[in-house]
């Protein structure tokens, strides 16, 4: 819930026209802080990595990226954003199967974790391209057809 409220607040600030001055510098600083904090998870207390304590840093990073022209408009980042719902849906089952296979094949180390990230992101992009985007087109076309029928019925009754 705190992350949701933070997102609403940041979205409101952005829509009100508030931007971060020197957004690239702020984004670089936030990124460096996050890299440092996330590379020392053994020393980081659990609440520091989960449920909100890193959220303000991520929030400022996102707002600074949104404040910088042409960064979030990059086609790769747009594709990742569009496929994020698929990533949300697929990350847990993919994690379960991927690490089950990794244990059976006796894979270990950081390479396995990087491999998981690559696999789950690629699966989410494929899911977006083959299921989500065509489904959205189908649903919108049917809704538009229904709207046209409703307008025609209202016009004929008037």
C-alpha cells in the first residue's frame, strides 16, 4: 500500500507539471545509491529491501527519468513497459519452473539468476506480442462495434 500511495503522489506531481531540475544527474545519483544498496543485501535489513524503504529512491528515479526528455520514449523501454503486466503475471510461475530445472541440472551461481531475468523478460515480451496486444485489439474492435450499434439504436429511436 505505501508504494501505491507513493505512486499516486508522484503521478499527481508529474501531471501537475512538476519536474526535477537536472533529471539526468538525479537519475544517475539514485541509480548509484540503488546499486550500492542492492549489492550488499546481506548487511541490509529485510525492511530495507522490501515493502517501502527503497520506494522513495525508486520514486525519485522514476520521476527524474520522466522529467528527462526522450529517455522513457526509447522503443526498448516502451516495449518493456508494455510487457510489464505479462512480467507481473509470469514472474512467479517462471521462477518456480526455472529454478526447479536449475536444481535438477545442478546449475548454480549468479549466472543462474541472470539467466532467470533474461528468460522471464523474454517470456513477458513474447506473451505481450502474441497474447496481450492481439487480445487488446480484438477487445477494442468489439467494443467499438458495440458502441456503433448503441449509437445507431439511439439515433433510430430519436
